[in-house]
C-alpha cells in the first residue's frame, strides 16, 4: 500500500523542507540577535562602570526605572549641564544609558555624556566615550568634530589632525579647522625659534585672514615691528583691546602718525597730546572728545561676545568656551572711570 506521507521526490516535500529550513534560520537569527543585544548591553554596562564614582553620583542609582521617566530625566540632565552642574548631569546620563534599551536613545545619551565630560574638563573620559561611539558608528561627523576638540585641548595636535581626514572624506568643510590647528601647533611649539615662528605666522595670516586677531596678538609678543607692519587699519575694532593695552614703549609712532584712527585711539588713551577724535569707533571718539573737553579720568573696559552662541565673556578666546566654535569672537568696549592706581601688589 502506498504511503500517505510525501516522498522526498515529491514537490510538496521539497516545499515543506524549505519552509522548515527557513523557520530554523529565522529562529536562529532571532536568537542570535537577542544574544548579541544582551552581550552588547552587558559590555556597555561594564564599560560605564569605570565612569561611576562617588564624586558624580546623584541619588537616583537605586531608583526603579520606568519608561515615562526617560524624557523628564533627560531634560533635567540637560538643565544641569547648561547650569554648569556637570556632576549631576553625568550621573543622570549614566543612569539612563544603563536602563534604556533603545539604540537611538542610547547613542544620543552617549554623545551627551561625552559632551558633558568635555565641558566639565574631564578630557580623558570624553576621549574614551567618543572613541567608543566611533567604534560602532565611525561616520558620525559630530562626534569626530568633538573628538578633535578633545585632542586639541589635550594639546595632541597631530591626533586632532588625524580626525580631519575622515571628515574630509565624508565631504565636511575642514579648511578653517586645519588652519586653526596649524596656528595652535605653531604657537605651542617650544622647539621652534621665534624667527621661524614669526615667518610661519605671517605665511598663515596670508592663507587664513580669519586668524587675524590671534596671530596679531601672538606677533605683538614675539616681535613688535612685525606686528605693527601687519596691523590692518580696516580691522582695528577686532584688535582694539590689544592696541589699547600696549605700553607706550611698544608703540610705533611712525605708523600711528600716518593714520587718524590710530592717533585717536592713543590720544584717548593719553599717550598723544594732539587732539583728535575721528577713529570711527564710538566709544573711542567719545573718550577722545571728553579728554579734549578736560575730562581725563576715562578708561576702556572690554568684554568678548561669541557671534555664534551669543555668550558674553570677560576674557578673550580663540575657541568659545560655551559652544566651542572657533573664530567667532567679537570685541565689545565700554567707557568707565579710571581706577585709582596704588603701589600695592597681590604678587
């Protein structure tokens, strides 16, 4: 009697066999995916353990996690970060990363954690976080930029330069950061003679006018005549504080005498006696007019605005401490009454 079961030569048997193999492969793939996810999660937990310490702990580590807590805690961490309470922000980010399974959320949280370490000055930790992110997603341009900033702050300029190559391959505009890193390397190199530095700085200024202010500031420390020869009358406002604080002994009177704006600046300062108030800079002209009218107790006070994030800072910068942008400084000046001079010194 013929068997009711399909023969291995029967087309139905072949179809059943293919379906069976497909189901086995699907189940195996699903199981392998879960295994890999669990292993990656375990690896991430071990990775994060080395960042946990008493100094950055907020009392939430034992708090039961609920999905509804994710958004308010993430917003709270950002608020702590923006207010400068980095330890609290770090603690929340670590907690959320350990309890969140969503890969997209985890990736974003890791970036925020790295950024917080960077702003807090924990450069080695920021480097480790960014390197870990790039190990999984090497084409993350934002993280590559931030890793370059970390290397720059650690004065590892060659390593920062290496980060530029993948950015260039990805189509990112890198000229500005390349020239900026070149300036940082020149200014920090203790083995190069002042003469070679001056030559390199002048060449760089010709290639990247955006570095006019930091290059001129350094030239005034290296070689006064070269610095004065590079003063651009059309860009006086961008270096007004540098010119204002120069001692009289460092003035080039030949250059100053040929330009009414420079003459006005140093008349307002009290270095020149010939009355003039035509600099085109409102505060300087007001101070000069006051001096002509007999008021000699005025002085200038400076602050520095980042044109990108609008942060106003009391000290000059080449990279904004707030948003980390480069070449975004804008000098702002105000008139104030001169402080009385004393012979007392804090040094």
